[in-house]
C-alpha cells in the first residue's frame, strides 16, 4: 500500500469519527452546525489527526480514545482556518477550492462557527471515553498551550499579522512558523504518544519528529505559494507576496528553501530511528510532505 | 459586612488570581496579551467567578484550585463579550464605559484576543494544581458544554442573531436566554460545587439556584436596557429595541418582567434552603441581581 492509499483509508476513518463527534447538521441552532460541518468536511488532508493516530500506534496498539483525540486536532485546525480567512485577517474568499465560511454564512456566523469548533475540541477531550482521567487533563493542557497565545498557534498568528511589512529576518520567520503551524503539528504527535502511554524518551523523540515535519510543511507551503497556481492549491496562490508576508522563499530564496525542506525531512527520519518498522507511515508522511505538489 | 462590600473584597481576590494566571502584558506577542488583559480588567463585576467561589464554599472549606477554576469562567465570559461586540455581531463601541476591544486594537486583534482567552480558560482547567485529575476533566467537559453550540452560550448567541426581526414569542425568548447567558451562570455554580466534592443532590440544588439567578439576571438586564441611561450602564442603552432584539420587556411588558424577576429571586432562595447559613452570600447575591440599577 502506498502512503497516499493509506492516507485515503485513514481519512475515511477520521471523517467517520468526526461525523460521530460533531452535532448533526439539523441540531438546533442548525445554521452554526451546518457552518461548523461545512468547513470541517471541506476536503482537508487530515494531516494532524493522522499524525496523532500514527504516533499513538508507534507506541501501542488499540489505544482507546485515540481517534477522538485525533479529531479534536482537526477541529482546532479548522477553527483557525475559518478565523484566519475572515476579512479582518487574511480576507480570503477561497479555501480548499470552495468559498470560505464567511462568504457562505456571513461574518458573524463564521466567527461563531470558529468559536464553536474550538470549544467542541475541548469538550471532546474532556469526555474521552475509556481514557484514564489523568491523560485527559494532560491532553487538554497540551492542546490549549499549543493553540494558545504564548508560543502557540494564536501567538504565531499575531506575529504573522504584525510581521507584515517588517524586515524579513530568519529569526522572525522561524518564530512565526514555530508557533503558527509548528505548535499544532508538534502537539498532534505528542497527544497520540501521551494517550498511548509513551515514556519520556519516546515522547521527546516523537516531539522532535513533529518539529521537523512542521518546519518542512511550512517551508513547502511557502514554496508552493510561489510555484503553483491557485487551481492546484485550492486557495489563492501568490497571496503571501501580495500581502508582504514573511516566507521562506522571501528570506532564503527558492533554491535554499528546497534544500532546507529536504534537510528537515532527513532530521524527521533520524528522530524516528528507535521505532524501527512501527514508524513506517510517519517516515513516509515526512517524504510526502516534502515532495507534495499541493 | 454588606454584600456589596463582600463582593468588592472577593473581586480583589479574583483579580489577583486572574493577574497570576494570565500571561504578563509584555510577554511576546505583547499586543495580544495587552488586548486580552484590557478586556479582562475592564471593571467587570466578576459575578461568574464569585458564583463559583461561593458555591464551592457552600460545600466545603479550602478547596484547592477553586479560585483558578473561578477565573476560567471570567475568561470565557470576557471572550464572549469581545466577540459579541465585533462589527459583524452587535457592533458595539462601548463596553463597561470604555471603548470595546476592536475599537482599541482593531478587529483582527479583537478576534484573536477572544480566541486566546477561550483557549487560556481551558489551559487553566487542564493545569489546575492540587486537584484530582478526574475533577479536572469533568470541569473541562462542563465548561465546554456550557460555552458550546448545543444549548450553550454560542448556541444562544446564534439564536439571538437569528431571532432579530422574528416574532417575539415567550418560547424563543426563553430558549435564547437559557443558552446565551443562563448556561454560563449555571455552570459557574456547578463548577464550584463539583470541585468542592458536592454530592448529586447538592449539585442539583445549586444548579437550580444557578438557573433561577441566570434568568433573573437576564430579565433585569433587559429591563435596565429600557429604563436606564448609557452613562449608568457603561454600555449603549436602548440598543435592544433599536436592533429589534427579543427581550423580556418586549414580550411581557415592564411590569410583568419586574414580577418575573422577583419570582426567580424567590425560587433561587428556595433552592438554597438545605444549605442554611453557609449559603448566605449566594442568597444576598440573588437579591442584589434583582435589585441592582446597572
């Protein structure tokens, strides 16, 4: 089975679990539940839930609650996309090839749908069935820190906003991406490992893997924004430059950016060494992230 | 000591704990931490944390983590105010006598500051020191449900938005307020009780108290919006009518609304009967809520 086939299979499993965990589309007030599901089921690649599942599987088989925990990450990721796309932030009309939430449901509902997804993610973690309660509280803490304002996703978003039109230094670039996309990818790996009972060394190794693929993911995202068309990406291409966003190609040029992504891929592999064959899919995911075209 | 004096004393304690729990104003990215603190320390009456503290004290003395849990409620309340005030929602320029977050920090930062406060509330609960982990996970679940889209605060906000210009029926009115303000007030009481180890009967009784003061609070809020000036309220008066919001005075008239608030006050007292003298301050708070002028 290729990694693409395996990802497609896992995506079905994740989507079924998301469907189970989300309020039905007709549950009152129906508008917001339609809006929450519209963005959640918009063809996302489910990288974060996949990381959580695979990281848990590297440590142990059959961990209860793993799929639900994985889904909480996709809820947080989706909320961040809805809010990022708002007119006051990136003002994007297109996401994954479809109109963004506020274009379909209006700004007020898009704000509330994002709020609802963030809140629901924590509800899912608070309610995890069959999971020792100490692990539940730990997951809540990990996710909140990674999504938060101090070194987490929201903090990265603020840095990104304030970084527009600032001199694009390597330090600024790294601090933005470590927080904005890196923290959530890293915690995806960590949550799976924690839930499956990883010891400290295992958790450290998997966290390092998460950091390297996080950086690789962002570098490649920035490269694709320059090299690919909107049709391929399913979102507006060339927006980074138009918005004077600080990106890896802007700081290092395209050639060096490509080399950096490759280096992060190799470091991700190295971090997985101790896990042998169990980490097969995590390794192949690192390769896919760096070699993808969209 | 009068209830007003006691509230002022407890507000100091709550504010000190909030200050301890929040990232400092100069913690990078500083803008968002300034924005989060700007709204959090804006002269709020701290009713929700007070309810949590007092409800816990009715059950037991010296419950660890009670003050931090109380503060998580104020973070969620404040996030909801920031987002409600946004141009896309209520479009309010004034809150507690000061310019609203988006007037001071801009819309993008106000959206992110709200997101940050909501996220931080769950971080605080995930990290509660000295609290049995099963209670931590339970509090996360309770807060997420009360703040969420199904019968919780976000759901009420959606109903409120969609209720504008709809026929103002008693059923619509009750469903909006039970969710929009009621759920968070009720869970404030519940979280304190759960943390302090309340049994099922005690938790039920306190929940009923929470429901009745929640309804009383909203009825009086609607009455004040009609009867008082913006200067007294510290927010724009008469906005409900201008926005065709569905309110208790609009549905029942002012006289019946006053009588309903009084009835809820009496029911709140009745729910506290079993707790005797320990519930003194909860009783007096019910009286204050109904007899306040702002």
